[in-house]
C-alpha cells in the first residue's frame, strides 16, 4: 500500500527519498509528497497523481539533508493534494507521514477539535501530527511526545516524524505496518519496504511491532514502546539491485513470469535426500504430530488460491481433514481450532493485515502455526512457530506470478513433510520427487507457449467477460487465472468448478464467450471435457489446457502441458494463465505493473 521513505545524512535527502518512493511505486498509490527540513522551517510539496507530478512541482534549493517522503493509497478521503502526506501541525513545525489506519481517529479528532485544533484533510493520519503537537506543547521532548502519541493510537501505523526542533533527526514508529531501517556511509534512512534501500545497503533492520527509532546523520537508536533500548537485529538481503529492476522486459510482471524456472529451482534447493523431505525448520518444532487432528490453510488473494491447492494435496496424501479459508473470514468466524490444530499461513509480503490478524487469533487459541512467506523477516515470518521461505526474490508487479508458483511448490514439499511426520507413506513419492526436480525445466518449456497465449489473448479484444473452469486441483488454477485477468486487464472473469456450470453459470455462455478450461487431472479430465462441450454447444470459444494424452480433436485451441505428474500440472498451467492475462492487458493498453485501485501489499483491513 502506501510507501514511506526517510533520510538524514551528509548529503541531500531528496535523491534517496525519490528513488526510494519510485522503488515502492509497485505497492500502488494515488498521490505523493515530501518534506525537507532545515533549522528554520519545513518545506513540503505534495500532489495528487504519480511521482512524476510531484517532481514537476518541486522548486529549487532542494539540498537539505534531512527529509521524509510518502506515496499514498487512499483509505480515508479521496486522492487529492490536501489528503496527500506529509501532514503538518499548526505553525508548520512538525511533519508526519503515515501508513496504516488509525481506527480511533474520529474520537481523537473530536478531542483535538475541542482543544482548538484545526484539520485540513479527510485523513485519519492527520490526527497523528496534531496529537504530537499537543503532547510536544505540554512537554517539548519529541521522544516523549511520540511515545505518548503512539499509546493513544488504535489500529496500525508505520510513521516518520521530522521537525524544526531537531532538524537532523527523524523519529520512526511501527505497529502492524512494515518499516525497515538502514545505514550507510551516506547517512541513516528508513522505508516501508527493503527495495527502497537496496541501492544504499543490503543490511536491513526491520522495526518490530511497538518499537520506535531515532535516526540521526550517523546514529540509529531503537527503543521498545516503553522507552527501553531495544536489541538491533540486522538481516542481510541477498538480492541485488537488478532483482528489483526490469532488466530489459517491458514490465516487471513479464520479467517475473520468466523468472519462474529459477525461482522454483531455488525454492526446491536442498529439500530432498532420497525420498526424505529436508525441512529442518519443521523438525525443530518438536511437535506432537499425532495430536494434530486437522490442518487449516489461511491466506488472502493469490496466496489463498495456493492454499486451496495445498489443502487438496494434504487430504489426498495424509487422509486427514483440511480446511481452507480466506484470512479475512477466518479472523471473524470464531473458528473451531485449538492446540490440536495446525494452521498454515501463506503470504508473499508477510505483511497482509488480514493474514496477520488471523495468525494472531490462531496463536491465541493455542494452534501450532507455520508460515510460507517470501519476504525475509516480515511480520508473519516472525510471528509463527516455524517459517519456510519461498525463494521468489523481490516480486514488484502487483499481480503475483512467481510468488504463486513458488508457493505451490513449497506447500507441496511441506505437505509431503507433514505426511512423513504423520508416518504416512505417500504413493509414488519417488516419481513425484523426480518430477518436482524437473519442474524448472517443465516451466521453461511451458514458457515457449508464449506466442500461443498471446494469440489466444486476442480473443478477449472485444469481450467484457471470460470464464475459467476446472475441477479438483485444476480449480485453484481457474480461480487464480480469473483473478489475474481481472486484476490487470479489467476483463470481468469468473472461475467455476466445471461440474457447477450447468447449475447456473451456463446461462451466461453465448456466442463467442471465452472459456479457459483446465483439464489436467486424469481421473476427472473426461468429466471436465463433457462440461466444456456443453459450453461449445452454446457458442463458446474454448481454450483447453490439458496433458499430452487427452483426446481433444474437437477443440480448436488446445494447449498441451509438458509431461509431468498430474499433481504438479497446476504449476505450468498457472504460467499459461499468467501469460494469457498479461497479453490481454497488453492488448487493452493497461498499466500492467500498477493496476488501478490495487496495492501490492494490503497492510490495512
Ligand atoms: C495477487 O495478484 C494479488 N496482488 C493479491 O491477491 C495478493 O495475493 C494478496 O493481497 C495477498 O498478498 P500476500 O501474499 O502478500 O499476503
């Protein structure tokens, strides 16, 4: 969602602030702003629209060496200059940028209005700067004013404060919204996500919930909520700057689609010895596996689709019950879970607010928790009993691609491990492991179908709708394909179990309706094919994704997956749907990496 940068150092702050915000553009935003500080005054510029708009309004004399920046994704109040951050107090002596949601902002605002404060925006964030002003006037010590302010805020925040009172200092605080700190020869800095800093350092310190930090030119102090000094925990980010650049592709999404063979190879590296699954993080749990009665898979969006796939595999391999639910539902459904429950949380960013809240609930109920996460040191990664990292590398495009396929693969490995721990022998495990290791090559081969998918995507040129169908393990692929198409091309897309079509959705099928049908699972493919024929009979144009053997002469567009175990076919099939969505969006001239209204990491409820 919103992006934050802050810099104090020996050189002008603006270059860091702007390059950092541009690295965070992928998170989605609708307005931008910066404050630069010198000893006498704060200078703030903000605009609705893209960073390029902000750069146009920046005047000269911009060489101040301390400043904060922000890109806003509207939650409270429309995108506008007034609602853009930073927000200032009366007198323009304190400036604040904020990510997250202040849930009790209405009550705080009323209190401050009664004290004679004036508000100039519709945002919840503005109460933070006014509250800081209020406490600073009572006692002019910024550290104390910040602590008192944070204690009053309900909800989530990552915030940066700068002021004329300490013109070389930035105060940073965090609760349930990401914030990372860094230091280099140039100065001390912070950002809401690591890619904003990778040009300056690869040693990153994620601020923990409740902590705050004081950044000066050449010092960085971290404190617990009560003001005690906190231990500094640095993480080395193995990614190079190129990993967060387009590298010759016209979009991050296309680059990330093509990175999947490598990302899957890395995710699988060292996971097997013979037929034994090597996941030391899970062994270290020393759990009483026999007491686990059922497993829940919980996530949002694309990661939720990966969970549907994993829950299908889990039931198949272990014969034990599995449940799957979006985190936004789990957190409010009073789930029947407890110490006999294993909860698996899946997230690319590791910061999704709903998933984090669901995790906290599961922990409070005594469940054993495991996370499958991509971003190192993220909140979800830190708060589970064990974490497994997908090795997708930085995923910049809002539409998830390599994060999804690496989640499928790592969840598959995890489910095999759980079967092993339950003492269950999975049928055909040797062939399965052999094929898991072949998967990167299979994806490489699948990517050769790019021109075919490009041609198929042209079918959507004048279409407003598309349908994705599949059964069993093909169903999550259908859901994910439909989500991808909606997200980036704005074509309305729905996914259905193929067998459900005739119970209603078939009423929508007419001449030229585009249907992408997945029939990759041998035990059910023939049934799916019959369902597809029902759509053809009503004039649908069907693109059929199937294996090498399935007889499908009657279909005009048949895309055959390379030979691989059926349970792994959803991985190459997902790659085809990504290419389909990508070329549909391209055909329509959409902004593929930054789709409207969407944010990469949804850190608010
Ligand atoms: C995927 O294309 C979406 N951008 C979105 O559904 C995403 O998967 C979801 O918001 C969950 O994010 P997470 O994996 O970072 O938790």
